[in-house]
């Protein structure tokens, strides 16, 4: 079921009108795309602020109610005030059932704890990609791409070719390596034993091997000091 929100028609345009909307806890926006003309809209700021905290609001098809009519849209851009907790503008694009979408969706990693890398080798798993761009028809749009790490071993990586995509979905990399790395598993540096048998991190061992600072020169004896000062 699509996430729903309500928008209202916006008749006044311009910087001054937008400023007054923001002072009234409203957010100016626009809906474009499809065969209809772009429409100026406004939304309740607080409701939109909370909606934007949800992952699915950014990566799934939304149902917008405007003048009692429902339209399927995608969030395309949101702008924030430089230092205030305030949304200053938002853009939505209408969805056409027969037109392929280009969307960024989050990546979810599963079964990391039971992978050989973690369970057998105590390796550190690094999630290289947190989101990817995909292309698909609206009906095939997933909320996220799932990457299964159950077979990941220490010293290995999960590449794009290893990821099982939902039906009708393709990855888009825009000229980058099409076999992009999603996750890696690397071993923790070995620890050395200290004199009392307690483990010492490799970094600490390396630091202990550094040359110790030279001891301060001993003060001259009184006899030598007297000679130096011309005293017999």
C-alpha cells in the first residue's frame, strides 16, 4: 500500500509568497511530469517533516491527495534551511505506469551475523554502498535492495554480480564499474602479547618500538662548574 499524504493547491507564487507560507508552517512545492502541466502545491510543514523521516517516503511510490483527487508521485527533491530545522521547498514527479523510473533506493544487508566472515573468522564487515540507483517500471519498484551476506567469507567481497535483484529491476551505475562492491570482509589486525600476558593492540606495539626521547643531559659537577667560571 502506497504511503499517502495531502497537498493543497498554491495560487500565489514568488519569493514573498513562499516566505509567508513558511512563516505559516507551510512548505511550498511543485508536482510535475506526465501529460498534465506542473502544479504549485503547499503542504503542512510538521506532517511533512515527520513523513521525511521514514525511509519509504524517499524510495517508494506515494499517493498524493490534491483537490480530492489521488495521484501517484515520487519524491524528487527536498530543500532545507541551512541551519534551521525547516523544509524550504519540495518537488514531486507524477508516475506513469508505462514509463520506466530511475530511482535511488536504500541497500539493506541481512545475515551478516551468521556469515563465515563474522561467525568463524571474527572479520569486520564494511558496508560500502548504502544506496543504489535502479531502473524499473513503477509496478516493480522495490522499497530497498536486499544483500544477503550469509556466504561471505573473510577477505572476500560482495559485488553487484552477486546481488539477486527483484524481477524487472536493473542497477544503474552511470559509467562506473558495473561490478561495484557492496560489502567487504577484512580481518582484524593480530594482537601481540604484552610482558604480563595481556593482549596489546598492534598499534600500541608499534608505538612502543618508536625511539624513546633522549634523557636530559646531567648537570655539570660543582668542580667543573667552577673551572668553567674561572674559579680555581
